[in-house]
C-alpha cells in the first residue's frame, strides 16, 4: 500500500484533513472518527455504485447506513434531483446528528454537500471523491450547490466537510476524457501562483496521462495544498479566493452555451484558461511565448485550447454577464501577469475582451 | 407617529436591529443604511402586495428594485415556489451584492431568507414582517427554510437579516384568526421564562385582542427581547434555543397530520402548548391550577387548547418521531416546571406521552 499523504485545511473550527493515497476506501479508521452520530447516508450515482460501493461499505461497519443513488451527469445537478436526497433522508428518519457521505465526482459532491448544508439547517458530511477533478478541486473548499436553468452553481452554500478521502485507486476506472478534465484543474494551480508546480507539470504531463500512480498522488497533493492555502486565506471568497476561477468565467459560458454536459467542466476550463491567457496577452500582460507554453500541456492532456466553433462572441458576452464574478454591473476576470501570476481584474477596456473573442472566432 | 422602539439582536458580526412602531414602512432612513449594493428584490405575496407594496416603495428610492410575487399560503412554502425567487433573481441578473427584502408573513420571510442564504451561496436580506406572528417570531433568529412533503421546515439554513422592520400599522388589516395565531407565540415567551410577561398578558389579553396599538407594540417588543436573548445565547440551537419550540413538536404533528394550511401555525402551537402543559402535569411538574391558568389566555385569544378531534394518539407518535427534536432515536420535548420554567427533556417515561395523548382523545 502506498504511503498515506495527509493535508490539513486550516479553517479554525471548520478545519478538516484530506487523506490521499492508494487503498484508502473501506478503511474504517479514516472514517469513523469523523462520524458524530449513528446514521450515515451514502450518496452516489449509478455509474460509481457498481464500481466502489462494496469497497467503501466495510469502512462504515457498525453504523446505520442507507444509500441514495442519483442519475449520473451534470444535467442532473438540479433542485429536482437534490430533492431525492432530502426524500431519502426523511423516509429513513435521519435526524440532525446524521452524516452524509458523497461517493463520486464533483456533481455528487456538490449536491451532497448542499443537501448536508440545508437538511434540517445543516448536518455533517464527508467527501470521498472518485474522479481526478473532484479530488483536486470540488472536494476542497466547501463550495456546494446545484445549477439553475439560467446559470451554473447559482444555488448553494459554503459548507465544509468533516474529512476528504481521495483514493487514487478510483482513478483506474476513470474514462480518458475525465482524466484530461481533471488535469485541466491541476494545470490551473500552477498557472495561478505556483510556477514551480507548472514546470513540474511540463516535465511530467506524459506520465500523468499514462496514469502513473505516484505522479498522480503528487499532483493531487500539490493541487490540494495550493487550493487549501488560498481557501484558508479567504473562505467566503471576499477576495483572493476568486483566483481559483481562472478560466471559469469563459468556461461557464461555454458550459451554459453548449448545454450542461456537452463539454465536461474541465474541458471548458481548459479552453477558458487558454482564452484568459490570450486576453492577458492582448492587454500586454503575458508574452506570446507564455501563451504557447500554457497551450502545450493542455494539448498534451487532450484538452481544447479554443472555444466551441458554434459559439459567437455575442453569446459569450451575454452569458458572461450573469456570472457570479460580475459586481455592480462590472465584469471581473481572472487574468495572468506571467505564469504563476494570476490576478482578479475588472480594470480592462471592454474592447480587449471583444477582440479576444473575435480572434478565437476566426 | 408613535415612538420608534429599537432592539439589538447581539450576534457578534451578524448582529442586527429590530425596529418596532407605527408608520415605519416607507422610511428610507431605516432601510438604506442596510442595503450594500444597488439591486433590491422585494419578495411578497398576492395578498400583501395590494395592501403594502406602495407604502414600502418610497423607502427604496434610488435603488434598482424588482419584485417577485408568490402565491399566499403555507402550502406554497416549498422548493418549487422557492425556485420562482431564484428565477426572478437570475432573470434580472442580480449579482452577489444584491439584497432580498421580505414583505409579508412568516412564509414569505422564511422563503426569502432561505433564497438569500442560498442564492450565489449567500446574499443579504431584510425582513419587513406584516403579521403579528412573523413580527414576534419568524423575523427574529435567522431560521429560514421551506417545507418538504415528508416534514415541515426540513430544508433550510441559519441566515441572519441585516435589519427587521415591524410596522404595527400592518396589523390593521390582519384577519382575526391570524391575530390569534400571533398571540399564541406571544403567550409562549411568557411561558418559557418570563412569568412577569405572562402575568402582564393575563391582564391585557382583551386589549390585545381589541388591537390596542400601544399594547401590541409593547407585546411585540417584549416578545422580541425574550427571543433575542435566547437566540443570542445559542444561535445554532445547540442547546437552550430549543426552548423556543415549546408547543411546536405537538404543533408540527398537527400541521403535518391535518395537511399544511388547515390549521394556522399559531393555532397548532396554541394547542401544542396546552398539550405540553398537560404532559408536564402528567409528570407531576405542573399543577392542575397552572394548566388552567395557561389555557385561560389561549381561550380568550380564540385559540384551540386541544388537538383536532380527527387525529389519533398513534398518528401523533408517528409524526413526532420525524421531528427535528429527535436525537439518536430519543424524542425530546419542551416541557414546563411551572409557568416561566420551560426545560428541554428526553428523560420521561414513554407512557407519560401516551397517556397525555389518550387523555385528549376523550
């Protein structure tokens, strides 16, 4: 068994550990200390259950365990499917001392977290992320929620898990496309504020894509550490936490414009980061060489570096104006002054955005 | 214009004032200091809008105001109707700096508060309660949420308002039955821990029912002060805050058993308090004379002092077992050791509950 790596996310009384390693599913000693009551509701989806539910359950022996199995996919991340979790909790008479456990990717984690935040005004939850994307991103930081037909992640809450368990064995069954989507978020951490990590990724991108377990564990740990540091400094996204949205404003527009699920979140973020880089270049903040350097690992990871050909600049402008990063009518974007030098800015000529979008249209 | 009474609810950085008095609706100086951005969404219902919307709006001059008008009634306090608020916010492109303003009774307040707690993971809100019940109860303490077909208030969040404005003029148009329902909660504060206030209520119950403005303002202020003190000591209901649920476990069973809306919340709480008193007597904690003393103002306020004749003890036991006050499988109730001496207890023989329910059956 590989060594267990443990990170602590430092949020005062809401602090929690992230355990990363191989063979962690089913280890009761990693779970039991974080379960306050007797009732545990495992929330998962129809794809993950046949792969990992049996491996998880020995870790919950002695508890009163129930399951709710959701349909698989971003398009089910809505209020209607969320209600299936509430109904299961109420049908089984789960009380305020219960714990929800999310076994799955980002959609399962986000929905389970929001159900936990809002069931009886808040109960405990545990994240067991089974995709690379959720291991490096959505299981860290306490953002939970569901989509609305008029905007992604528009309904939700900040709610921190008790513990996160990232078992790298679950990546064995991950489809190639989802591995790539996870790599997009890994690359993001390098771009934001960790040039060392970005350089490491340039060297190891092929090994990561070949699913080298040691390299993956290292990438997950460094990504979580980078994210945890940013979240610890700004839990409720009053300021610097918004750096984590690099590529996301463009990316959300792509996801909404194409319909949820057509592009994976990580794919949209990949294209979104390439677009943010090009716009930074347009503003004179990033060299042409750095743009190319950013594109290179994205391409090696099989990620798009441009928006879908069907989307027009006008569509982008409309979709981006409902994004959460709009404050007081002004669009704020995460842009780059060099690799590892991300910043949040609303202080750019509208023309810079427009010509970036036009350039990708050609 | 009557004197403005102001109470402060002391919750650290989440502290907020409650203003009580006549002619407060439409006073911009009470609202503007508590609105952070430019966008204000007034949430109300089809009954309240024709009565008070025009009186409110001058208080919001200079802001970008939109309205969403919900159907009136407890049966609409659900996820589906909540979605109308989210949709209105998104349609009008409201961002994270927006403020939601609840103009109406407890249902409007609870739903608006939960929409504010969960829209973009949390925005500001203001309570302008227009019923006696919401002025003394649901506008104080930050409990927000919606019902689920399987249980009342099962989905929600703790989210404190920026300010509460209780204009006693809005009570002029309150139906008699809703005035009574509000009085039930007023009596509750006396019973919990304020024998002085209960004695004052015994003397003034007729004047309150005759809608004497001065007496109503006094009753609202004392009720809010009592509730604010309990909430300040225990914001998230880890312990003593549960005292506020006196009469509510029985009451929720009545509301669920009869179908939401058949009995008003305050009516169910009135009967619930009489039932809690009888059970306390059954346990030897409360004299027969005190039971009668508790029933008297309830009767004068036109409130029920016994459960609906159609409900069986078995139905009560089943419905009470899904209540939020159940912990680790044990039902906890708020009971009375004397008037003004409420306590939370799970330490009673099951037979005491059963024989109380049986006694009311006859």
